[in-house]
């Protein structure tokens, strides 16, 4: 049936979505004479769980700083699907040479496209902020919720997809929701024994140093914010990515393009995601979010996924907006605080800012916590200011790709001079990038005590991290 349609009507079964970043994103749709046993990417895109992402903003608090950044996780997911498909088509010939049991090219393309489309499916309102300030209490992440959604709610559609935009799968091939759920989880799995080698080799396309995900969001977020950033050479990065016997590998010639991308991503983090006002709004949100969620969703979301389906930025903001008419004082109090946020009345003002460098610490070693810094700063304040309300905020800036990601999969480099594949050129490459930084800021309710807070912070920060930690 697929062959007949391709021959008689080359556009039958596919369509295009216009996109400001990738120009056009192709996707599969039912044939003019639909196969009742087949589902397509259109069915998945139009499913309630994927459509839900239209109501979850991509940039959580930053959209209150950059007015044009009103784009959603939905459009980002479509873009990620497109980039992952480009990776799949390019990498397949290399993968075929090093692994024997690889499925068909169209199957691999569709597996990565579907994974990319649903990689953010478990996000709640305010995205990563929601993970840190709500899901964490249940030992959950949006990826773990996403796995449940993929297996239990999207699985019936996924299993019936039979083709990619490039063509049909080989006879007998069927997408496995478990494999897709495996790919979206960034942490190392407990049991990889049942995961095919070829699948693990493709993992970095979804979570690695440069992925369908972060390549799309860097391009999309900078465009939608109107921020001038350095170039991101998507085509060159994909072209110089290969699969070798050791795994996911970048050709040494592609390292300058990777450096450009990582520097651009670093700029976005420091100037958009971690903008001083964005972080100020997040501090305000943190003060009220726990009490808000006790009223909106007081239980583990896994216990009622139908309720989670309707929980979005839109539903949350409309609910709290209505609390100002409530007879309950707790709701009225929260409504007043949410009103300030929704009216962009920024509660916390920046009093001090500096960047903390790694100072020779081992990679990944933590700085003292913001709570530890707050206690130390109080000790250094004059007696009359000990009770002045303030907050320490620490935003980590790490532009360097870890030679091993959280799953333990290294990014290898192919050196055409020596014909060797190793991580050594990556270690040399890291020296070209800025070191790990923490953007350290102090916020107060007004600017009247900026000088005293700055002096106290300067005194505390001149101490070594080890001496700070030894006081607790």
C-alpha cells in the first residue's frame, strides 16, 4: 500500500509545518485512502498530551523580561523532532557499519523523531522550576513523568506508526515505546542489558553535549527573545558528527562549530535564562509556589494523570488569578503575591552581583549552598541590619561539555591525522572554553541596604569555600 501511494501521489501521506527557525518541518499524515491500522505523526501531534504543550511556555519566567518570548514547548518539540530526524538520516550509514542488528533507516529516523517530539511531554507549568520546586518532593522529574505518558498514554499511537517522512519501515518493524522512554531519561539506567547497542549509540542525539533539543532551543530562544547571539552552524555540526565503534563521535574538523555553539548557549544562559530580573521573579515564585501547589495539586501527579493532563501554565495562572475573590485568607494572600508577579511588579531588587570561578576545584564540585552563604552574610552585617530580608541566588554557568554525560557516554573525537578515536582532543578543546562559573547575586526588597550587603558579601566571598563549609 505504501509503495502504491508513493508512486501515484508523491505528496500523499506527508505535509509541512511552517517554522521561523527551520523554514519547514515535514511530518507524516494519513493517506488519502487511510489505512485503518496505521497511525502517523499527525495523530501523535494532535494527541491531547502533545497539544497540552501549547499551553506550557518555553521560557517560564524569562518571558516577563523578553516580551516577544511567548513561544511554547509545543513549537520547540516540533523543531527538536526536525533536528533529530536530520541527525538520524546523516548518522545511519555510519551506524550501519559498526553495528550488525540495526533496523531500517526509516525506522531509526522515526524512532529519533518521535523521541524528540515527546522528550518534553512530562513538563509541568514553569517547566524546570516545577521540577525543582514541586516534582522533586515526590522524587520525580519531568522525564520520569514523560516515561509514564509515553508508555501508558501515547504507546497505542506510537506502536501503530509505520513510516517516517522518508518512507515505510521494513516488514515487521514496530516502534517500541520502552525504547523511546529509555532515550528521554538523562540519568544512567539501572539495567542496560536489554537495550540494543545501536540504541545507546544514538542516545547523545537526545541528551548529550549538542542535541536535537539544545540545538533547537538555542536557535529558537535567541530568535524569539530578539537577542543577538553568535552563529550556530547546525548543518556543519551535523555533517561532522559520526558514529564509530566507540560510539557518538565528532570529527576534529567540527570542533570549532561546537565551540561556537557552546559559547552561544553560554551567552543565552547568562543573558536570558539567568537574567537578573528572571532570577528575581523566580525567587518570588519560590516563596509562594509550594503553598500554591498544595491547593492546586496536593498529591503525587502519578496518582491522577488525567488531572495532570489539564495542569499547564494557563490553567495554573487562571486559577490563582481567581483566588482574589476567595473567602479563604490563604488563597487571598497567595492571590496578592501572584498578582504582583502577573502585573510584573518585581518584588526583589538586585543589591549585589559577581561571578564565582571554580578556583581549581575538581569538575562538578559544588560551591557552598545559598543557605550557607546567607548565614555567613548575616554574621557579617552590622548589628542593626541582622534581620534585613535578603536572598542569595546562585545560577550555575558551565559552558564546557562533560567528556562523559550523566549516562557515562563519552563524546569521542575522530582525529583524521592519527586516524584515532578518543576523548583526548576534547580535553584539549575544553581549555578553549571559559571555566565553570556561578553567577552569584544578592536580592533585597529595596536598594537602601545595597552597600552593607555588598560589603558583607565581599567579606564572605574572600574566604575559601572549605572554610565556609567548615562552619556548618
